[in-house]
């Protein structure tokens, strides 16, 4: 197995080139960024319920409720894969968080 570092998270590939941990990594990164954005915006979120969502439900739910403009939401819709949508979603959440906080880091809640 080969290992490379994408978005700060290691992923492993099986012999066929498929990603064993890619989906888990995408969910971890998306949830982490959602927590950071939610905290920056002062949103109350049931993180226990969020943790129960599968990858696709998590990415799609965040994309639906996040305060992105029409162009950003259209770009999310145009992504051909869940991985592409998750990667773009994380970038959009990071940009939104920076816009809300003025670049000041706010530690995410642990609950």
C-alpha cells in the first residue's frame, strides 16, 4: 500500500488504486470545518446527530444549509464526485470562516 498526504490527512490506496480511507478522511475534514464555521457563526448544532450521517448525507446537508452564494452552491452541484464536492465544500467553509472571523482562529467545540 502507498500513502500520500492530502489536506493534512493520510490516505491509503489498495492495489486497484481505490481509496480505503478517502471517504473517512473526507468526512472527518468536512465535519471539522463545519464545526469551525458553526462556532465562528455562533450556530447551535447537534454534533451527535451530525456524527451519525454517512459521507454523502453529511456533505449534502452542509452544502444545503451553509451560507454560500448561488455561484458557490452551483459549483458544488456541478462536482461529478462526492470527493470533489467534499473538497470544494471544505474550501468554501474555510473561506466563509475567514470572512466571518476576519482571519482569527476560533477553536471548535468538542461536543
